[in-house]
């Protein structure tokens, strides 16, 4: 765990709503780029994309924060081997988990993995999102990657309302989803909120053979790109179904040196290059 950087970004203790809003704004002002990672539904690899994008940005030497506010399935602690990790209070705020130039905050770091989905309900969630920005010592960052709740309901709406000056959203889909309304709904949702769509990532696109490394298209391919053309949004790229992604995620090693090679990792690095911020 790194030392608190003494930044004035965060605050301690309870405060009134105006103070909390000010703390959030003070925090956001120190972060150059804020990216929301969305998906039309759960299970398409939204958290996997958020974690790997954070890693790919950090690999460029940038200062990166990863904020996991997926209340229903906070999988970031598992993917990073941080299950059971409890955040502690620093001098100026709650300390995020820190590893090199990466900082991470996830709901279970504050309330435990089991309680995360149970405790925070309704309007409390908005409050918690704000606290995870305003009361956490993020300090100065080049990028904040936000793993948002799935769908287009109240929760992602709260996230957008809290982070008004976000650069935009990265929308994650799978090849099977592109024909259905989910992804389109996510894009329309962003448009209604005047949140730029930075692009669409097609995850689980093709299978990487663990024996020979060749990519086999199990589902159809090219559907994501086609949909992007129709909806006039940028196609950021495809991430193959890669056994290494599951292994590293389950073993909590997504940030480890072991997880730096392979077709999926390469695809994430290329996507980071394509993002126009
Ligand atoms: P979501 O956040 O959309 O619910 P997750 O990121 O938790 O989805 O991913 C669901 C499961 O799929 C996880 O076990 C994850 O390791 C696996 N997964 C995601 N993307 C890939 C991929 N490209 N290759 C292989 N497994 C993947």
C-alpha cells in the first residue's frame, strides 16, 4: 500500500450534500480524462475490459485510476487478487489500493464483498458513487476508468449525472449481442445524456486456440463494425475469447507481469492507441 500523497482532492468524515458535491468537483478537476465503461447487460466482459484498459493505459506510463461502481457484480477485486482487501483512511481521505502508477477503488474495499450489493440501495447508490470520488484520495490522474453498472437504468444514469465532464463512454458488446437492441440502447442512452460515445468494443470475438494461438471465429464476425457504421459511432476493435483472460481474471493476476502477452492483451493495447481523447 502506497503512502497517502497528501493531495487536497479528498476529504474525510461526513459532510453535507453541498460539501460532498464540492469534494467531487475538486477531485474531478485533478483528473485529465474520465472514461465510463458501459454495456447493455452483464456478462459481456465489461469489467474485464475496464480492468484491462486501465492496465493498458498504465503500461504507457500514464497515471491511472480504476473505479469499480458495478454494485451488482463487483468483480474487480477478484480479477486483481484483492478479494478481502479493506481500504483504510489516510490523512486526507480514503486510500485507494495502489500498485505502481495504478490506483483502484471498488465497493467491496469499503463494505466487504458480501455486503456490496445488499447495503447500497436506491438513492444511497448515488451518494456512494459521490463518496467514492470525493472522499477517496485519487490525487492527480491522467485517466480514470469507471466500471459502471450494466444496462441503461438509474444506476448508469446516476454515474453520468455525477461525472458531468466525462470524456465519454466505451461500450462493450459481444458478437451475439450486436443484432439485438441492447447495444443500440446503450448508445442511444449516451446520446440522450449528451455523453460522447468514444467507441464500441466487440469482446469475445473469435476464439484463440490455446495450442496454436490461431483465432477461430466461433460466432459471426464483423457485426460490431457494421453496427457502428449504421449508428455512426467508432469501432474500437475486437477482443478475442482468450483462455489467458479467464485464467488471469480467476487467479487475480490481471495486473501481473504474467498477463502481458497474448492476443487479447495486444488487442487492448491497440484499442488504447485508437481512443481519441
Ligand atoms: P461483465 O462485467 O460484463 O459482467 P466480466 O468482465 O465479469 O463481465 O466477464 C465475465 C466472464 O467472462 C469472466 O469470467 C471473464 O474472465 C470472462 N471473459 C471476459 N472477456 C473475455 C475474453 N475476451 N476471453 C475470455 N474470457 C473472457
